[in-house]
C-alpha cells in the first residue's frame, strides 16, 4: 500500500511538472541557439524568455493541474480508512 502511494505521488508530480519543464527546455534551447548564431552571450535573455514561457504554460495549464491535484487528494482521503488498522 505504501509503495503504491509513493508511486502514485511521484507520477502525479511528474504529470504536473512535465509541461512546464518541457516548455522551459524548448525555449531555453531555442534562445541558446539564437544567441550562439548572433553571438550575443547574455544570460538574462534566456532566463527572461524561460520565465515568461513557464508562467504562460502555468497559467494555461492551471485548470488541468488543479483537477489532477484535487483528484489525487480525493483519492488519498478516500484511502485513509483502508490504511488505518
């Protein structure tokens, strides 16, 4: 039971963080390639674009993320009677 709970917790954390991390990775890689091509080596440019992209994805995906989080929390609360001996 505990192993299954930990596995589900890790999967929910992965589902919630994957969209933000993948967009930040893609934006960072794109900005880095453009900086290399134009020979502009300013660290704040990549950080700013990644920050805005991650914020946009967070705002856009918030309803889905909340439904996943609430569903997992409800599942945990419903499983409490089976965990108590």
